[in-house]
């Protein structure tokens, strides 16, 4: 896809703010015809938009423990580890990383006991050289990149 212009960035910003808002309302708010918005969103869905989703408050659903886990394998088992984490419902996000670690995972559990059971299973299947577990207590900022493009554009122009 070509480089995104200001109009593209405004549309994407509106979608980041509220993906459930009707395309008609997005067009009205941005002063862009609905048909243009529709065509652009369809094009974005081919290569920019990976998935439409909802951001949930997991604690209100009974998932009281969120953890970010960094792992360094003791021996090369990358494919097996990737297959394992893809199969685990508790793994919300997973990334290959650098600086001596192999993987970073954001996981969601009902309790610390479930976190411990997950880690016990992981360590039983994979010899780990190093692990760091960070429990997350409070979101300070989440999924907001490119959300308010108009405000950022105004600041950058100053």
C-alpha cells in the first residue's frame, strides 16, 4: 500500500477511537463522503487492519491476574515453544524479542494459582535459562496509538 496521507490517518484515527462507530458517522465527523470512507476501510482491511476487536476489562470478567512473562530458553526449541503458546488460551499476546530473551508474553489468568500452574507446565515442557514474570495491576494507557490523530497533527504543526 502507498504511504498514508492525512485523510487516511484521520480515518484510521477515528477507527482506533471507536471501531463500532458507523462509517456514515465517521464520514460526517471527518467531512468525507461515506462512499470514500467505505472504500478506504475495505482497502485497509486487505493490508493494514489485522482484526476488529474489543478491549475488555478482564477483572470484571473474573480474570484477576495479568502477567507479562519474558523467557529465555536453555536450548533451541523455538518452534515447539511457539506451538505451545499458540495453543494456550491464557496467552493474549506473544512476541519474539531481543536482548537475550526469546519470547515476551502477555497472559491473562483467573488467579495467581492459575499463573503458577501455567508456569509449572511451561517449565516442565521447556528448559528455561531465565524467566521474568511481571504482574500487571493497572492500565495507565492501553491501545491508544493513533487514536487522536487530529490533536497530534495540531501539536506537530506548532
